[in-house]
């Protein structure tokens, strides 16, 4: 009888410990499946994965799952500040924009994945201003547009 009680106790302990490890493993899987949902044109960061760094003040870097830099720039009071750069996953620069207090202000340039310019222009208070230039993927000038001065 004593032997049966000891065996039964070992079985119960084994089941309890397996149950806790399964819960712990499920919890870890949930944590590792979170991915960033950062839009390159957004001014705020809301979700950050383990391989990203975001801060309310200082440098902020967003990465692809591969670890390559996706976007980087400075934050001040939780808003973009200064020059921000975005990259394709292969490392080619995708865009470069200047921000003041989270608002686009100044020159913006974007490139195709082959490295040729896509468009270039200026923002004033988050609105297009001045002359913008557009190229096709082969680097041929296709259009210019005058947005005038924004007040």
C-alpha cells in the first residue's frame, strides 16, 4: 500500500510540473510572436519588438526581422526630430526626411530599391511646398510639380 502511495505521488508531481511548463512555454511563444507595426510615415511609435529601440528622447531604431535597420532617427518629447532615414531590407536607403516636433519640415528624398531617386521635394508644416521632382525607376525625369509656398 505504501508503494502505491509513493508511485501515485510521483505521478501527480510529474503531471503538475508538466502542466506548469506547458503554460510557461505558451506564454513565451506569445511574447516572441509580437512584431513591430511601425509605419515609416508615422510620427509616433506604439509597438516595439525586442530588436527595436524606441525612446521618448534620444535615438530610435526600428529593424526588420532579419536585424537590418529599417528606420532610424532622433526622438524629442516622443516625436520625431531632425533627420530620419528609412532603408530597404537589403540596406539601400529608401527615404530621408527632416522633422521638427514630429512634423515634416524641410527636404524629403526617396529612392527606388535600385538606388535611383524616386522623388525629392520640401515640406512646410507637414505639407508639400515648392518644386518637387519625380523620376522613373531608370532615373529618367518624368515630372515636376510646383506646390508653391505653404503658409
